[in-house]
């Protein structure tokens, strides 16, 4: 069977981070790995691809097309499926991905033969082998990781264009699924029904040995969780002499409470941590069920700064924020010395606890999927107009990123070309906000 795998290009309305990062489509590389033993597989990354969907279908003449995406891609994926079926309605069309696993009904209006909401790697193989299922495939989700390593060669022609900010070029690896915590806004636990499970560390190391890139982005929802497992990781890379630089996700409280482990991780190549700091306020952290306090955030940042590990701080901008809250967050960021920040309006994502308890007076329709990107307002701010809320986000971003000390630090640490590329990309993201300030609507 000839099978085409598709990674969608975001809708122009989506405010996305594609201007500062384009990472390899790891989920489709796994799909390719389980299919290519018995089938001919090709992968198209529509973020980078020059051909249209129609041109790809006419060129490849596939028997099956598999695609994946997030909530913001729903309309794009449904359009792909309809265009494919218009060319040849005999082509099997299959959609999966994290949103299909949590809210598969959102894809029902598309021309999909199958919508996979559980165990996608198992079912995509069964479909390719001729088995027939109900249109929405539901099942109890598996809790083990027993799959071949991702078929990275499927994206060789795009490889030079994959990067994450200053991590360039950059490869992805996943060592666990789910999240062991219970933050009310988090979509991660909805994907795995609240379960958390890990890969055997020896399998992780075997995969790591096959990756040529020096920069490695470990895309676990929380890599910094189990101290014993992290020690196994360090033992293995030290013993084998693996020399890489790592970007990972981690919680502030773990980092603050485990300075010796952080020092050891720094020694084996930890370069940067994406930390869900969320707020400058204990009250906000409590409302998000974060089970962490501002003191831990401050200690975390101080430790990372002392170890020269970059902190990429992510913050949630509350819907009840006033101008004074933006000012307080600015002071917190400046005082603690965070250089890189991601500012996101509070977004109750479908499948989360926050979504269930939110008064659903949306200002963005639930089917206006392109704007459910965790960057648009989907509910009205309480104290500020939409225009003023977006203005405060843009102002805060430039206030903290254009500090002379931070600009000097970036220029000293990273090549001018990389600084220029990131600056242009960040300005493109901010321009999307500026357009909404001008319009005064989401």
C-alpha cells in the first residue's frame, strides 16, 4: 500500500510559535516507523512543503493518507480530507493526534474514513492491513511504550529547517507519556486519561545513540520528575560518552528542591529548561492547582542562572488581570533575570478541568478552531478591553526582552545570525497581536 503522511500548515489566523521554532513531526515519524515495514510510506510537512495537497495527491497516487494535528488544525485537516476525496474518493483518509484522542467528535464533519481516538499506532497498522472499524475508533488506551524508534529519515529533505529558537539544528526524543501532576489548565493528562508512564531508559539511550544532531529537545510533558530515573539517564550518557545539549520541560519546585541533580544534568549537557512558572502570584498558582509556590519559582530561576542553564519561562495571563498585574509580572521577570518568556492568555482547553468549570461565554466560537491556539482570547477579559489586554501583552513582551542587559547577553552568547532570525520571528508573532489591537477583537 502507498501511504502519505501529512503534517498540516497552521491557519493564517493562528498565532503560532512557528516563527521562532519548527520541530520535526515526531508523531508522524512514529507512524511511519510502524508502517514502513510492510508499506511504502512518504511524509510531507506542509509547514515547509512547496507543493499543495492536490499536487501531492496527484504525484503520489496514495492508497491511504494519514494526518495529525492539534485543535487549531481541525478545519485545515477537514479541508485536506475533502480535497483528497474530491480527487479520488477511494483513498482512505485517517486522522489522529492529541485533539482526536480527546475530542474526536470535532472531526466528524470532515471526509475522514477513520478518526482514531486511542492507540493510534496500533490502529493505523490494522487499517493499512485491511481491517475495518467504526468511523471513530475508541479503545482503552495502552500504558506501555513498545514501538520501533521513529523513522527520522522520512523528513531528511526538511531536516535543515528544523530548529527551536537557538537550538539549531534540533532533534526530538520522547521518554515518557502523560504528566504525573494535576494542573487544572493542562491538556496533557487528558490525552492519557490522567496516567503517566515511561519508556525503559536503555531504549531511550539506544535511540539517542542513533541521533546525529547535537541539540536534543526532550519533549516529555515533564522530564524532570523522577530523580532515580534521571540518575540512570546521567549514568548512561556518562558511561557511553554521549555528548549532546538538551532542552527539557521541568517544574520549578523539582528544580529548586534538587540542586545536586540539576548540577549533574548540567554536566551531561542540559542547556535549557522550559519551566511552567505560570504566574508571579501564589493566589494564581493555587487557582491553577499547581501545588507549587512563588518561593520555589524564585529558587528555581536562581539555581538555573547560577548553573548557566537557560530558563524559558512560560506564564499564563489571567482573564481577571488588571494593568497592575502586568506591571507586577514585569517586575518579577526583571528581578529574577529571566531572559526568554512565553505569555499565554488563560485558555480553557476542551478536556481539561478548567474547561469543565468555565462559564462558556465564548468570544471565539468553539468551531473557530484556528483561534484555539493558547494565544487568542477565547473569553472576555474581566477588567480590560480586548484591545487593551492584547496591548499589555505586547508591551510586556518588549519590556522584558529588550532590556539592554538581556540584549547584550544574547548577542554575547549566540551568533548574530541566530539572534536576527529569532528577533524577526518574534516580531512576526507580535505583529499578529498588533493586528488584533488595531481591530479590537480576537
